[in-house]
C-alpha cells in the first residue's frame, strides 16, 4: 500500500487548534490583512482544515506573538520544493522521519534537523 499524498491528509485530524484571520491577527498584534500578507510571503501557512470550515492558521505556528522560530524559512524551503500551503501544513504536523512532528521540533528550537529533512525531501 502506498503512502497517501500530503495533499490528501485530513488536516482537521492532524491539527487540533486553528486560528481564523482575526484570532491570528490579535495574537500577532497586526491586522487580518497583514496576516494574509504573512501567508502570501510564506511566513505563515493557511488552509481549509475540513469541508465547510473557513481557512485558518494552525495555532501552534504562533508563539509569544510571533511565528515559531524557523517556520518562515522552512515554509519557503517547502514551497521551493513544490508544496502548497496545505501540503506544508500536513508535512509539518506529520510524525514521519523525525523523532516527533516537525512542528514540535521547531517549537523546541530544534529547527536544524527539520530543515535537513526538508532538504532531503527536496532532493528526492
């Protein structure tokens, strides 16, 4: 049996807590328009977690009023590898090759191993 494509993963099952544009803006101390700009610039990623739900940002992407350290660079790297925001979120929240999920490693300031894994993925 083959592994499901990243785009096919159920984001609502992978990510427990989502922020809408207004909640993300309040957490970051910016406007919702600035949050959209951050998503467009790959400093954050957003997706519709399930049919019938609004687009949101995983709450774990934010800490202390900022994007998690290393997240913007990782998102740029993943986008350069051809992933869209939905696939980026799935990859970051899957427990694949790392000991734990990439989001947990980023939040624990272990971003180097996450970036190396993303580089290897891009070489495949």
